[in-house]
């Protein structure tokens, strides 16, 4: 499966750095670059259930391709969510259903960063994306 452009550049960047510290720093930078969500989007209806941190998610379908935006109160989660968005933005609903989250973070060399609670939280975000994509088809 072809990666969206932003995902391909993320993969290239993360694979180019050798040390875990550099990857962690890059992860934080991705989180800082995540566009801010509008206050009106930070409502309970957009809160992802199943995350220990607060994560808000909104999505819209544009010409059969999904565009998601998200925000989190936790820096590390913001970075992980930014990388998840890079992986899924621009996908069709069908492509969204088959995204392999563990494989994606493994390719980025960030599996170590995925504690069980973070992994569960990211899975909850992906599930929410899939649910949104099924309800708006």
C-alpha cells in the first residue's frame, strides 16, 4: 500500500536518525507542529474514549478522502497522534479500515514509546477514525 506523502516523509525522517533520544526529540517536534484545534472542536462529543490523556478528534470527508485533525493535553501523545494523522490523512474509508498501527510505529522505530496505555489510546483514536468514516459514507 502506498503511503500518503506526509507519512512517507515522516518515515524517511525517523529512519534517518539513529539514536532513541533523537527520535524522541523528533516525536516532540511533530507534536508541536500539530495545528491547534479550534476551541469549538474541543468538546465532549469529540473527545476520544479510551485514552488516559485528553484527545480530541475531528474528521471530514473531502472528495472521498479523509482529513483528520486532533489535539491532546499530553506532549508525547500529541507527537504520536501527529504521526498517526500523517499516516491516515488522505486515505479513503476502505484504506482507513486496514491501517496497521503497530506496524506503522514499528517502522518509525517508536514501538518502545508505546506503553500499553499509549498503545490502547492510539488504538482508540484509530477506532474513532474508523467509526467516523463508516458513519459518513
